[in-house]
C-alpha cells in the first residue's frame, strides 16, 4: 500500500471553500483563526518556558491587538472598499 503523508490526508478531508455555503466558509475561517491563536499560544510557551499562564495570555493579547506593521490588518496592500453582505459603508 502506498504511503500517504499526513498533509495529503488533511487535504483529502478538508472541505474546499468553493464547494461550501457562506455559513460553512465562515465556520472554516473561524476555525482557522482559532488554530492560529492556538499556534501562537504554543509558540509563546515554547519560546518563553519561564512564563506563567497569565504571562502567555498577556503575550497573546499583545500579539492580537498590537500590530505596528499592519495597522489595517495583515495584508500589506491598500485598504479594500468592498463591503460584505449588508454591512454599512
């Protein structure tokens, strides 16, 4: 039997965005955001083993809320004027 990598297994079981409803795409996006937060929490614990749980949470809060090189989000391009759904301008 041929060997499949773990990444190939995840790709095979991961829903594609184009095949999803708006609700499913939102759920996928929120799951990805949660995963990113958990990854950063793990990184902070690994890089600062001396930190308490409160220190890790404070570091995570700083990472989430203080983005000096990305004042309008993470994308370096110009700010989009696109509105989603019924969002006010």
